[in-house]
């Protein structure tokens, strides 16, 4: 304590003893593409940066996907380049240590079983989600199904026609790079809990196939996210479904919100490792976790008019056994009510005629 020599009011600045949890980044993408060499990982912050770093042997699909990523709001990505004989797994594993949350392979059609490999990779790492692309050409008929069922994968159709690298010719490419940029833009402007859909995709001249409402409804019900062109609105992604068959994990934003929460808690609670395992630690962990999800609720990420309707956090002797405590394990149980997309708006119209509004008389 300082020594006070005269009466008066004294101000002390005290350090905050809490442990606030900060949200992890969700907008960094990891691309795997053909570079003519590899495996090599490049950190890219602009399309000009890509052109300088990638070299002349990169594929056209990769180059235009990278341009589309930055056009649509992406700010940072990692490029895992592979050679023509390298397997897709080599490119994916080269990204394992990088802090990415969106995975996409613009050259997906060049790798056998790319969808299954990418989905399995994302499920294994638990901190990222992959954008899958339809083959080309595909027609919207009964044979068009998602290639894999996974809550860590989202599948998009059709392809996009964009201006080529020469600035003149039109080129039709898979949509993944543009979609990844739209994910990043939605995250930064609205939050990872906002469904990445219903906003314009920038830099698109037309679509390889124009989908009508009936076709869109059928494809969406199968877990296919349809890209559509609307008069006076532009080109929009018209759904935000994962390819999972589990209704709990139907929506892209729900899966990505849970990844965001899990990874933020994992990183933000590192301070608790090796602390004495007792009630004081449990209360500090509970308070830090509750403050984090409370901030999400206030930001509009969770349902409920009151905190107790939106989330709960428990960390006490009801969440762990004596064996857990003796083994040095702390168990936190967190429940949330995520916001799901409002896909269907029902308007009920009742037409009351004059006759029906007049009561009958004897």
C-alpha cells in the first residue's frame, strides 16, 4: 500500500484480475491449388500478392478463385500449393498448423474423391469448414445430390461466369473462391452467426445455369446451396445449408458459430491449465465463459429475450466427478440457443366478405 502523508482523495489504477475471452478469427481461408510445385504454403493478403507469389504455373481456376476471394471481401488467406502429382491430402495437411477456418480447393475437379477427403479433414481438425463445388456441367435434375454428408461441408451450384485474367474473355469457373470471400465479408460486417446468404456476389457476369424457384426448392432440400440471379439484385447465394442429414447441423452459420465458440474457449481458457483445481478455479472459468457467451447474446448471435433463454454455463461439482477432480480434469458444460436462418416467411391472408361480416337476423 502507498503511504499517504496528508488528508485527501487518492486514485489508484488497479489491474483487472479477470480473464476475458477474445473471439478467434473466422474469416481466414485456406486454399489448395495447383501451382506446378509443392507442397508449399504461402500467406496471401491481396490478389496482387498472389500474382507475385504463385508464379506462372498456377491454374486458371485457382487464379480466378483467388481474385474472387479478395473481390468479395476476403482480406487474408493461406495458399497451399501442390504439384500435378501430389495428392490432395498433402495440400490439406500443409494447412493443418495454419489458423484457417474456411477451406476450399478451386482445383477440386482435378482430385479424385475431393469432397470426401476435404470433409473428413475438416471433421478431424474440428476448427474449419470446407466449401465444396459442383462438377461442371450439371443439370438440376433428380441425379444431382451432394457428394458427402457432413456438418463441416457446404456444397454450391452452379458455376460462375467471370471476366478472364486478360480482362476481356469470359471464363466459367467453380464458385468456391467467390463464396469464401462472401463468408469473410459476412463475418466481418455482421458476425459469424449471420447466414452467408442473401448478399450479392461481386465480380460475376452470369451463371452457367439459371435456376428457377421450383428447381431451387428441390436442390435446397437436398443440401445444395443454389446461386441465383435476380433482376435488380444481382447474383445471390440463395441458401446456407451444410450437407449434413442431422437437422441440428443443417445450417452453415450454426456450425461455424459453434466452431467459433469452441475455439475461442479453447484459446481463452489456456490460463487455467496447471492452476489449483478447486472451487475458486471453477468459478473463474464459469465467469469468463459466461461473460463471453453473454457478449454473443447481446450481439444478436443467440435466441432469447433473457440470458437464461439464450445460454447456460455450469462448472462445479455437478459437472465433474471426484475422479475428474483427482485426475486434474475441469468440466465446463455450456448450452446455447443459436439463431437459425429465417428461410420461410408465411403470410396468411384472410378475405372477409361484406356478407360474412353482417350478423344474420331472425
